[in-house]
C-alpha cells in the first residue's frame, strides 16, 4: 500500500470511529436517580476508538470530538454541546473519555495478537474502571459530594458498561479478523 493510500485509510477509519461516537449520542441517556450523569451508549464509541485506532489516533479522535462539542455542536447524548458541558457534573467523564483510548491501546499492545479476553481486560481497565474513576473524581469537584459517595454511585454504571465492553470487544475482534489493523 502506498503512503498516501495508507494515510487515506487511516483518516477514513478515524472518521468512521468519530462518526460512531457522534451517532451514539442520538440514543437517549438513561437517567439515574442518585447521580446527575445518565447512563449513555456514547462511551462505547470511546472504547472502540482505543481498540481500533490505537493510543495516538484514538486520542486525536477524542480531541477532534471535544473541539466539535466545544464550538457548540450538539454531539453529546441529549443534544448537548458548548464549552459549558466541560464544567458540568459530567466533566470528569470527559477527562476519562480523552485518556481512555490511550489506556486501552497501551494495554492491548502488551501482546502482539491480543485474545478476546486480553482485549476485554484492556477495555475493562481503560474503558470501564478508568472512565468511572475519572467521572467520580469529577463529581467530587463539581457537586461537592464525598469521594466514597461518588464511587458508590458509579457502581450503578458498571453492569451497562460491562455489556458495552463485551459488545465493543466482539466488534473489534471481528473487524481485526477481516483486516482492520
């Protein structure tokens, strides 16, 4: 493959993952009575960014996504956009979203051909535990609840996040089998 064709392929893949993240915003969030942040499908796109694009490109896709949101594009669940969302109760989750692709990809890269289980472990650490930890820390700073209460509250998100992780790993493994490398 020529260098220009390789770059076009990489840009196309990055654009596809960015589009998936944006499309997942159109699925409504599920409100959780005890926390101000809803359960959303959008973080599945962040998991896929780390799995499919790697650390650098996955993080760059997230930077592009956040720039679009910051300028007012309604690309967050519920149609939210604008700089103010980065100072809301979800602020910590956004930090987690930014760093999660790098964490996922870094763990995956510890093995040459990661198995389904290894990839699930990477997504569990970077896409579930890290994002929820970052979200909990953000909740402490924004809402002034205790760290313990924020961590306990984040447990509500774990079952759904585990299902999203299983789905994302299955999709990623299938795409890698047909040549997405």
